[in-house]
């Protein structure tokens, strides 16, 4: 910083670093014929970007958690005497846990998924499955699950990769998945074997993504020593 002859202070900004590599990702839905999926974002990791905003921005985390609490309220209120029977259909979680996980995914991604298991006797149980771990099958046959889509090698042994067929109450599938997706409106659609490449939801807060990124960057800037 120096002072000119006209008493104007000139600030040397060479030492300041405002960006730390946090960029707006490309959210295109593209075919990956090797994995037989529709990629969620150009790098197939768009939900990871949304997750980072959730955990890095106090504003975003607070808003999402607040909305989930507002939606789930004081909990599920089954008829008296039927609590255990209802909880049994949600696997290792109770009803309240199940609803909260569904609500969180819905607020974070604008979609959610339920894994449906059917016993030999035809009894069904329902489990929450993380929506960010699913990718649409290129032929529309269901959804591919992976423990980690960032890994270069995807297989059952490496990442638990497997195809979950779409839930249909008329078919006796042992394992399937019910996926709810609220597709964005007024967005250009590319036609493919699916109804469109536009298979993934757009979060309701899409308009403020840059603001959330700025919040994270400001925190990083103030932490620079």
C-alpha cells in the first residue's frame, strides 16, 4: 500500500487470494456408455458439489436442517398400538429416522430414493438409500448404485456397483428402488432412450448457488494467514 502525490491510497492486491479452486460445476446430463449410466454433471459428481455447500456453508446447513425439522415436526403419529408394526417395515431405522432422511434428501437434491426389499413370503420392507449414490440407467431400466462415484474403477468388488430395477408392485423382484425426482421446468431437453437426458432434479435453491459459494469463499479468505 502506498500514497500517491494526490493523496490517493493505492492498494497492492498481489498478495490477496480470493479463490481457492471452488468453481461452479457443469451440471450436464451425459451418457457414459462404459458404465451404462446417465452422468449427473459433466464429472458425474454434481451431488458432491451440493453436499460440499451443505457442510461448508453455515447458512445452507442451517436452512436445510431447519426445513427438515419443520417438515418432520413432532414426528410420525401412528394409531395407538400399531407403532411396532409400522416401524418393522422400515428395517433397522424407526419411522421418524426414515422420514427425516427422506426429507433431508428432498430438500438437498429435490429428490429421494427408497430401497424396497421383498421376502419370499411377499412381505416388503423399505429402507432409505442415499440419493446422491444413484445414477440413472442409460436404458431406463432402473438406477445404478455405487458407494463412491469418484473412483475411476467401478465394480461390485470395488464400490458395490449394482443395478437396482425400478419398483413395480406387480413384479416379484427381491430388491428394487423407488425414486422420486422433481424435474426442473423450462429447461432445454436432449432426447435419448430415456424420456430425456434431463433425468436429475434441480434443487429449489439453484438460483443462490453462487451466493452460497461466495459464503464459503469468504470464510476461506478470512482464514488465510
